[in-house]
């Protein structure tokens, strides 16, 4: 038996989300605040004995924030679907309860659902409302109190898809139209499970929370994983087996108490009290006893773990270990605890691990989860780690994406053929896995773009791609299509910009009789590149057809050529001496680059890149990038597409950065007082017309911040 789906409706981060799981190990990926912890809380409310009590303590803070103050009357629904159910009577009874004989009614799929809903008297009042009676609805909802008017119920044997808004409306009602159900087909929504029945009693469930202060956990008898293990093992040992040890401890205590120094101190204490307060108030007896425990459970508490770090002969206590070492030991003991638990007679085994990478070296992360497998066990873990996600199967991934007041969930392999899944699986590694974590993605296929674009964005706009939430990934020879297929309505609903070269001819490729062999071959090469560029564009145009999530952006020629064309001649000229040593060659290269003729400077810059090696050429070029560098238009367009939105505060930071550059270069040349006033208003949360911002920036209309604001005006969804 394993969890195949978790549906969350109106619960915390999740307005309407579903997680799909397979047998074995599943990975949850998501940024901070996306809802990974809340997903685990939801699962634990249904399956973890230690957390079920909190299912009956839900309140208004547990409703999705997108509802705002309109949460009253709405339901929280947490539903877990299972597949490959055990045939045992105990587990079957939970799902076919009230539905006939177990023997003839055995099921392989089932659901277990928590409803946090208004109590029956509230639901009756809502059902009695006339359609459209908003005043009546307000009267009921305004007096609603979550503590008095809400209830938690568990139900099994449901066939409903709670992620379908129509299903939710049929169950809960339509608040806008004031239309609430008078009769509900209860068979669709399941059968109420009595309190005496519980899935948690029939399964092995272990939750390992994000690792933080493990030293404190080891000191606390309640949370000490070593003590937990020892107690579990001690349950298997008969009391008679402890008796010889207990007898030895009792003898030891007796011998300690009989020591002459102990007896002398006892006598001195007694005599001092007697002399101080007299016989009437003196204790009738006084003794000093050894408290070395002889009971089995207390003996176990006295055991401590001592560890030697790799390569060291010294064995120290746990608090002497590095933080990473202590966390690794803690995680290992929790895994062993789970191993002990699952050996019991249970119908299913679940291990939930929150951020196992906390304070653990990235090599250990990768090795650990590559090897972490338990038979007949479902493992679900959340992670920020690209190393851990590298060894994860893309078919077993759920990606949580944070939006405003809610989060979405994506399954990156949804709807793909096995061959396509294999392509993606082979491609993803610890570096390129970053595209799974990003808010937006830019795909490139050259070293120059990979090296220079991040530096150029940082220098020109004052913010890094990381700050923008964008991953730039060099796909090299993999092919854009193989990676871009991830970005789709059915899979990852994030923007993916594709940057590539159109390779348009930089010269006339028409052959003429006077061409020598060298010129002839050059023209043929340029013409072939142009042909390949057109074919590439045709393929990418087809790729982005009817898909809002991916779009290709083309350099007219190549990155190197278009970089000069954008106005960066001086940057390229500044590295000539780093490439050529011959003075005449340096002079020729400088003259050709400055010719203004694309056929001449284009050929030269490509020759330089080839001569130095494209990677090294890009490194040299990156060292000369400044705030004055011009970002080619197609790259700026790609950046605008990949970045889903530009908040007012982000825009303020970028504009202030550009204004400060101009004030530094040309103090007092421009009057920025009006633009600064507008920016101050934006900082305070006032709505400012971007047209006014653009108009005030017109004094530096040649600056790329002006182009950026113009693009934001034309594409308001980015703001």
C-alpha cells in the first residue's frame, strides 16, 4: 500500500493543489515558504499518531490566505489516496466500512479524507437561504466562530475529485451566487470513519523534521533518538535478562553507601543539624544513598554515544562533533528507528523526511539518498538541495511554486512518453537541476552566453539572476527541445526563454567568378550557417506554438557579433592585447573591429573567439563588462520573458542603481528629483503610473533602464 495522491483544498499555502506519488522514493522541491512543511503537516494530520490530535484544533489561520477574511463558511479538505491496498481485514474495514462483507468487497484503491467544515446546524442554515440572498448569507457568516461552529471529521471510501472546483461547489456551495446544496449524495464524498478506527494504528509512520539543534535533542530523554532505539530494543528483552545487571548495580550502590567517608559525612550532617535546631526539629533518620539506577529503562538513559570523526583516533561525545557530523548521526538513528518500527506487523510503511540536507555535506547528501531504500516502504522527502534532487527520479518529483497567497504544484513528467522522461532524467545533474528550483529559466547553448550574461545583468541592473529567481542553464549539445518540453501547462508552469543564434549572413554569400578558393569556402560556410539558423528558428517556432511558457529569442547573427552591434565595440577592443601578441595583428584587429562594416568586424570578432577559444574569449570579455555595457536587445527581451513579474520594490532598486551610476559619472548633469519622488512613493506602497516613471527617465533615454520600463509598460502582466 502506498500514497498515490494528496489533495489539498484551502489548507494553508494551498488553495487547490494535488501531489502525485509513486511507490518508492518521492521528492518534494520548493523554495522557502512554498509549503513543503505544510504538505507534511497535512499528511501527518491523517497518518501520524503524534499529530492527529492537532486535526481537531484547526482554526482560521489554517485556511488559505487567498481567502482572506472570506474564509467563513468554506471547508478545508485534506485527502490522501492509496493504491495497492493490503487485503487484511483491518485496513479494508477503514475503506469499505458500512459497505458490506469484507470478503466480497476488497478494494485496491481507496481514499482517506479530513474535512474541516461548518457544523450541521450552520450547513442547514446555509441550505435554507434563497438563491442570491447576500444579506442572509452575510448574517450567517458574520456570526460564525471557528471554535464553536466548525468540526473535524474523517471519511473513507470517497470517489470524489476534490481538486475539481465543480465538485467543491457541489459539496460546499457557491458563495457568489448564494447557492448552497440542500441534498448531497454522501456516497460520493465517502463514509464517516468512527473514532475507534484509524489508519495510523495499522501503519508504520515516521516523520523526521528538518535538522537544526540535534545536540539538544540528544540531551532530552523525550527526543533522544538513541534512547528511543534502546527502548524499542528493550521491549524485546525479558525482564529476567536484566536481573543480573540490576543485582550488580544494587550491590554497587550498597558498597558506595558503606564507604567510610560517606558514613563520616552522614554523621557530621546529622550532628550539625542536631546542634543547630535541637532534637525536636531534627530529622528522625538521615542517610546518603547511591542513586545509580538499577531499573532497565533508567539504565538505558545513562548510555551515551561516542563518535570518532573520519581519520581521527579520538572518540568524543556527540557535542564534540561537527554540526554536520552530529546531524548525520541523528538522521542515521532516526532511519534505524524507522527500520525497527517497520519490522512490526504493519500494513504499510511510510517515512517522511523534511530537508535531510540540513548541515550535511553535499557529497554525503547525494550518496545518502542514492542508497536510501527500504523494501515495502514509501519515502517522501522535501529538499532545497540540487545534489539530492540529482539522484531523484524525475517521475517521482513534485515541484511547489509559490505565488501570491497560494502555491501551485507541478509534476515535471506529467504526460510525457517514457523515452522523453529518460531524456530529461539523463540530462539533469546537480548544476542543471537548478532549473527545477527557479522562478524562471533561460536556456543557452554556448559558453559565451553562460559566462557573460549573468555578469552583464548584474553590472547593468545591479541585481543578479539569482536575485531575480532566474536560472541560466547551458544545454550545450543536448537540444533545446529536450529540456523545453518540461515547461508546459501539464508540467512546469514557469517561463522558459530560449536564447540562440539566427546566424544570418554577415556578408554577401553570392559566389562570383573572381572568388578564390578561400573566399569561396568562407561564403559557403556563412551560407550554411544561415540555412541552419532558419531551420533552427522553424523548429523553435513550432516548439512555442500554443504554449505560453516557452519562447525563443534570437541573435540576428551570433552573440559575439550582436554584442558589438549593440554598442559594445570598446569592450571587445579592450581585450585585443590579451589575445594577440603581434603588434601588426593587434593594429589590424583594432581597425577591423572599428570599421563599422558588419562583414568586416563580424568576421574579425568570430576569428578572435575561435583563436582564443570561445570559453577563454568569454572570460576575457567578462572582465571588461561595466555598468555602461549595452545588453543586446534579444537578451533583454528574454530576461523580460523569463522573469514572471517585476515588483515595484525591485523596479525601484534597479532604477535607483542606474540613477546613482549617472550621478557618479556626471554629478549634477541630470535633475533626478522628480524621479526620486516617484520612487519614494513606490517604496511607501503608493500606486505610481509607469508612464510617469518613463517620462521622467527620458533625460537618460539612451540608458537601458528606459528600455526596461518601456517594455514593462507594453507588457503590464510583468508588473
